[in-house]
C-alpha cells in the first residue's frame, strides 16, 4: 500500500508546510489569530492548535512517546479541547518545531514491513481499542495534516494574508 519512503517524504512535506505556515502566522496580530472565522475549530489559532494536537496524539501512538496530556499548558483534553493546546503563538511555534522533528525522527526509522501489519491503539473518542492496517493509520495521519492546513490556508486568505505554497510538486529538493 505505502512504504517507509512515502512516510519520510510526507514527513518532509509536513515540515516544509509548517515552516511556511509559521511565517504567515507570525505576520498576524494575536487578535487576527484568535478571531472567530466560522471554521470547525473556530479561529486560525484554534485550527493550528487542533492540527498540532492531532499530530501529537498520533505520534504518541506511533512512537509510544508522550502525548498531549503531558503538555504543561493544557494537560489532557480531547478533540473539542484541542483548540486550547497552546495559549499563544510563541508556545505553539516551539511545540510545532519539536513535533515536526519528532515526526521526522519516527519516519526515518519506519520500515516497510511494519506498514503491512495491523496497528492497535486506544481511542478515547470511541472508548475502545481500535485495530486498523498500520498503513491506513499513517495515511490518515498525513491526510489529517493536509486537511487542516487547507483550512488554515483558506482562513489566511480570508484574513488578507498571503498563504503558503502547498503543492507537493513544488516542495524544494533536499539539500
């Protein structure tokens, strides 16, 4: 279905996208970041927080490392509380960089064989263990990122901002 090389390419894409996104978010005022925009997670900051929270949840499943409940800013919480993960852009930026490094480190060690097997985790949303193909979970992980960055792109444009180039085919080659 997919390979470890796919995960590494998507981790690189994730890093590139979030690096660009950070520049555009820093150009906005705190009021613009928090303004209700009618999106599912409300504001630009709420959506950025949810995106980061989702990455953190999945990485804690994939690499068995700490999850969002270890966050000093907002311990615990589910999907609806995810919008409050970081109280401000500075804390979000620091955590985003750390998470992108964590995603890259995980992808760098991901082999093809594990992707052909099952993956089981506890879903707080379902209050049960869930087992799906590992490859499907990895594809969902990266698709979730792209989905919410698309929402952020729309909100940035509506705010009068430029928005990052998001086409995978335009990602810079590795140096």
